[in-house]
């Protein structure tokens, strides 16, 4: 096998196996940093060994066996080097016995790692970065490229995150029942932020970053198998699956954004739509009041079920946004409701609600508020006001593609 093909094969294996490998090692060693180091050692061993022996039939087991041997060596070396090392000295035999035993409870390990990455002591940026690093298996370089920052910044963020977990003595077990709901909410929040950054990049030259969406969806699917009785987990998966179905239709050949109502729906991925609708059905079948992710999935489903833009059930969407606004208290949700109202009751109704949001502090500097107002003003024939709003929105966004789109809309209104 050529070196290039081998490296691609190893990368593919690593993407699949790294999450379970790191998760099991965290449980065994009770040390996030050490677990990642051991996993990386196993990866380096694979890169050195597999060119001669070929990729084994069960590469995950091979990587785990190497990591376990390195872990045993590490703990025994520590004991020899420092007999007075209290905690390791007391726990060494139990640790080694645990490493030497078969690795089971893989699902518990992965869920535990998700909870660890979203520990409340970590900042949102650190939670997302550790999730990408430990659960998605992305390299520092890949994470840096995804968020348009330097490898040094991401490396420092990872180091600080691990240090924070060590300082707060973060439990390596799954949270107690009273903490589980709050921590699960944090996990869902991280996946949601990760997906949204991929779906509508906040900065840079690209309108979307599919790799981030793909990782968020992959981790969401894993979480759904680990927490099958949680409707919000299925709701988030449904939302991400349906939103992802539009990827191919959201930009033209030059990367220029195409708005939802102008998209060629034949280019939507109907397999993802079916998966999303099935996940939404599972969430609703659990019989609990819908939370924010289930409600958002319901909105996405309204679009997915419409064969054409004209068949969209805008009244239903406006109703779902109203229920979501009550739950979340979010001004952004109210702005989305204004759009739905404009489609179901006319642009004047939507503009009236949008105007009420002009003085809301949370929307100060939010480019989509003037963008929505510009669209509604244009529909009402108030072209000079609409042009000014589109230009104001263009000045607020940090995404180059979106800025170009908004300036084009301002020019089109002028014409």
C-alpha cells in the first residue's frame, strides 16, 4: 500500500475509533490528558507498524491493545520512579488490573466523555474545542482551520481546558441523576453551536463549513443511541439531519449563497430528510412536552415536507416559533417569528413585530435584524428604507459571502 493510501486508511480508522478509544482510556486512567496521550501513542504505533503488516482486520482492537500496554507501562514506570507517589501507589494495582481486563461498557464510556468535555467549569469555547478534539478526533490543525484561528490558539485552549478539569478534579464518572439533566443540556448546547457554526459560518470567506456540520451530526447520532429516552436528543438530531439535507442547494457553483425559498429542492438530500423526520417522530413518541430542539425540528420539518416553497405551512411555523419564544425568551426566535408572520399574514404583520425588536439590547449589532427589515420593507415597496437596511446589515456581518449577498440585495432594491 502506498504511503498516501496508508495514511488515508489510518485517518479513516482513527476518525471511527478514536472516540471509543479515548473514552475507554479516560475511564481507566481517570486522566483526560493521559488518555489522549496514550491514544496518540497508539496512532503513532499504527503509522509505524501498518506499512509493514497492513491494516489489521480489527483496527480498533489493535489500537486499544497498544494503548493498554502503554498505560500499564506508564503506571508501572511511575511507581518505580517515585514509590512515594501516594495516589498512584495506592491505586496502581487496581488501575493495572482494570487496564488488563477487557474493555466493555463502550457506550457508557462515550457518554461519560461527552459529559466531561461539557463540564460547567469550562468555557463554551473550551467545551467545543475539547469535544472536537476528544470526541470527533480532529487534529489541532483541523480545529484551527475550522474556526479560522491559529494552531497555537487552539493548542493553548486544549491545554487550559485539561488543566481546568484537573484543577476542579472533574469526576470521571457519569454525573449523578440530579446533575445529569443539566449536563446533558450542556452537551446538546455544544453540538448545537458546533452545527450552527458549520451551517452559517460567523466569519471568513465561506458561507458554510460542512465538516463541522458532519461532525455535529455524527456525534448527535451517537448521543441518540446513548440516551434513547431523551426527546431533546432526538429533536436535535432531527433538526441537524433536516438542515444538513439542504447543503448542496445552499450555494451555487461559485459558493454564492442561495436563500431557502430560492433553493432547488430537488437537490435536497431526501435520505437525510427521512432520517430527520424519523428522529422527530421518535422524539414526539416519548410523550413529553416538546422542548426547544423538538420545536425547532418541527419548524425544519415544515420546510422539508413542502415540495415547493409555495406549499410551506407558514401558519404552523409561526405557531411553533411562538411556542419556542415562550420557552426560550429569545429575541432571535421572535425575529424568526416575524419572518413566518410575514409569509402567513403579510409583510406588514412581520414588519410590525420586527420593529418591536429594534431596541432589544440582545439584537444590537445583530445583522439579521436589519436584513429581515430590509426584506419586509422591500416587499412593501419602501425601497430607499430597504436599501439602507441591507447596507446596514452588510456592515454588521463578518462573513464575506453574506456581506456580498446583502450588498447585492441592496443594489437589486435600488434597481
